[in-house]
């Protein structure tokens, strides 16, 4: 059945509660490549509870109690094998604490008609005991579900400027990076099972898109922001390609006002992994 935009937008997801602690934060940091080298003072702030800090991207795996899948939503019938995670956005209202009790509320923010696909924008507002904490947004491509007559939506933003970057950061992922990250909650066998990966068209298991998202954010925080996670107000990115465990990421950045425009690619394959990314700096 074609997409019924109005009916889908009217759907109300139930709110919920969740929580996280120091071990969840440390596991996430290890999952995106922290702890190398293990005794480096900055790395220990990600991996040891003594002076623990929290990457803003931890918000994408924090158990907020909000959310809910797209299945069984009236007006939004689609083939789940045709779903792709297109973009991710985290906006912080305050720096993330090292532990919190959360309440989340999810909604479908909009649905755009991309011709060959429908683009669904999801938004999750999360609070802790002190008030609003962060908002996450993600775009999901439903391939084959376009043509329902809706607005095509805005063009992609945060384009890298046509000049040399202000800096390029080189970081290396671990051979077991995807195996670590899947412990944060995404157990898709595409990231662990070689046979499953080959059936999906890949020579080997790939790194989660959200792992590349966090790995790139950490590179910018460490190399440009002096390791200060509180300097990040918002981080937006598009998943342009895939990364493979053990690859070297080259993260380029351009200073533009209160933003750092960012792009990451595989050094070995010269293939873009993260594009149209921007770190908005806290004032």
C-alpha cells in the first residue's frame, strides 16, 4: 500500500523510562575505538571511571525508554529489508552525565517523497530528573516506497566547502571494532557473521554506521576540541558509505562560524564513510 503521510504522522508512540550507568558509557566508548593507547590520560577519561566523561554520541545507544520500530504504524507499510539508516543527529541540551534515569518520547517528525523512496524523520526527546537532556533525530530511507505525492524535503546541508580542510585527523579502528560495538545493542549479523555479510554483498562484516558516527565525533573532540566533550552542542551526519574493522579513518574538518564541517573516509579505499557532517560548538 502507498504511504499515507497524514495517518503516519498522527501515530503516537508510548513514552517510556530507562537508565544507564558508568559501565554502559565505558562499553560504548570502547565500541567506538576509545582506549588506544590504553594508558593515555585522555583515553582513560573515556574508559576508566575515575575521571569519566561521556561522548555526546552515547545518546544514540542510551536506554531512554522512548522509541519504537516503524512496523505496524498505520499508513507506513513497507518491506523492512529495504530500510536504510540515512542520517543521524544528536542535539544536547546539557552535557551528558555519567549515569542517569531517563524518560523518552518519540514521534515521526515528517515524511518526504524522494521518488524512489520515502524518507521518514524520527525524533526522540529525552529528559532526566533535572529536565530536558537531549534530542536525537534520524532519517530512514524506505526504498521502493516513494511516489505517494508528498514534498521532496530540503536538500542535504552541511556541505564541505570547496577548499582544503583546516585539518585531517587520522585514526585507526580495531580489527574487532564491530564485535565490540554490537554489545551496545545492535546485534545485526551483518557486523559479525562473514557468511551473512557476503550474502549482503560485502567481503567481510562491516562496521555499524553509528559506530563510524561515534568514532568520527571522538576524533574531532580529541584533535580539535582538546578532548572536551562539553564543547559539542550538536552533531549531525549522513551515512555515505561503509567502514570495515581495522581500517584507518581520515577525518577532515573545516571551521565555519560556530560549526566544524566534517567528512570521514577510509584511507585504504579512499571511500567516503561519513559526509554532510557538522559539529555545532557550545557557546
